[in-house]
C-alpha cells in the first residue's frame, strides 16, 4: 500500500511532491492540524485515532512547507508555516 500511495503522490500536480522518497507512519493526532479549507472555513480533515503515511517537503526560498498525509482511503496535501502555523488544505483526494 505504501508504494501505491507514494506513486499517487508523485502523480499529483504539485512538482515539489515528487521529491518525496520516504513515507513515515505518524499518528493522526500529530498530523491533524486545523486548516483553512478552499472555501475559507477552518476544519480538521484527518482522524486523530488513525495512522497515516506522511512526509514534509521544504520548498527552497519559500517559508511554507508542503505536508502530505495519506492512508488507504485518501491523500491530503497541506501547506503550512513554521511548526504547522496557518495550515491550508491544498488538495484532498479519495483513493
């Protein structure tokens, strides 16, 4: 499953995500940041009690990072500042 998720992440229209070569297993309670949704509302889209395959990508010259959290049903891509500040949901895709 991990390899399939990594392949799907590489196929997303965000070139920086192609740098991801390793996915770490992390608890949802660590990853589940309150984020701004595309419609402007704030919400948490992950489940605290689940485990996700996750990675972070720093973008040179940009103070914001990409964060990816995925499981067998979904891939969520966020951008955020230092320590997860001002998280925004960029993409949320069902598998």
